């Protein structure tokens, strides 16, 4: 399998996931209070939204790369 076809498949999968989930969430640990020997930490949940246009563009580019890769193979 050519690299261009593999990249096309990866973009299709990533674009589909971006459209399905709409973003991702991660957790960071932050120090809230730090007084001498006393240290209080809190877990903060952060969300990174992904606009649907990013997923759509990745999907269209992936399909385009798949078509180009399949045409190169048959030529």
C-alpha cells in the first residue's frame, strides 16, 4: 500500500472521529494553595472543541488522497 493511500485512510478516520465527537477533553493538575508544607492540588478538566469544518475538510482530503492513490496504482 502506498503512503498516499495510507495517509488518505488516516485522514478519513480522523475526520470521522472529529465529526462524531466534536472535540476532546483532558485533565490537568494545578496547585491551588502552596503554603509552606501545605500544598493543595485540584484536577481541572479542560475541553478543546473541534469545529465540524475541520472534520469535514479532513474527510474530503482523505477521500481525495484515496482516489489519487488508487489511480496511481492502476496506472
